[in-house]
């Protein structure tokens, strides 16, 4: 599997600015729904986002798979400046990193850490989580994580051969996040699973905006 990362190394931003970066590219490339997931009819696409927005050591970046790769190459050549808030940045240090990775079911377990808050819950399973006891909360989150692996697999056009054999063990802590001026219950921590996930891709909700980003770590 291949994906690329487009980094803007001469721009320094804060985590809260990721949404502004997405807004900038959504405005300037409004005819390309892969950059903002809005369809021509005005509705929102709920497919796994093929382009997602990230922050690497304060540098804004876009990450893309499949047809999103060609879009990012176009963005690379057509973007010489970026306006975030009231500040204009001249882009002199653009970098494209090409990554060849494996994804999918495996026999051994791999450990991952969430680099950004994991937005696991939708409206329905939020109510289930709030009503559950401690044990059932852990079980619910493991089931959600497992289903998130199915979602990212579809994004990479990979079909899990034996989904019932996918196992997840998680060590997650709840954390309230201010998202669009609303307090959202997210989670931080790490987990292990017998499924290989590409570094810097996201699980859960709002992955295009930088939530739920994972990276492989050594066994703890």
C-alpha cells in the first residue's frame, strides 16, 4: 500500500489551526471534494477520507491515499502561499514524502499510541457508554476500535479475511475536547491488535481533521 505526506516545513501552527488549514484548501480547491468531503449537491460524504489533515511538530501537512495522491501532487505545484487566520505564509519549503506500507490482518500483535484524541463515540454509542459500568465501557470501546479497523481497511481497498479473529486490547482514558464550541468526550492512550495500521492514519470520527491519529510503538 502507498500513501504520501505533503508537508509545509516553513509554517508553524497550533493543533487548533488544523481546521483552518482544511478550510483554506476547501476554499481554494472547492471543486475537489477529496480535500473537504463535501459533494457537489451540498451534502457531506461519509466515506473514509482519502485526504486527511495533520500537524507534524507544528508543521501543517496533508496525507493521502489512492486517488488522493494525484490530488496532493496537484496541490504541491499549485500552492505557493497559505492564509491561516489573518496571516499569510509564503511556502518555500514544501516536501512530499512517499510511504510504502503494509496494512491488514496478521498473527502477531502490534502496539499503537494515539497521537491525537480519539473520537470514538457517535450519538448512539455515547448513550450506551454513559449507561455502562466500567467493564462494559471497556468492552464497548474495544468493539468500536475493531469496527474502526474495518473502516480504514475499506479506505485502503483491503478486505479483512477473518474479521471475527481480529482482537483488540486497549488502555484508554476519557478526555473532554472542545470541538466546534461543544464539549466532546474523546479518549487518549494506547492499544494493541493483530492488525497492521499505517502510521499517521486516523481511527474513529473526524479523522480528516486530525483526530484519532495512530503511530506504531514498541511493546510496553
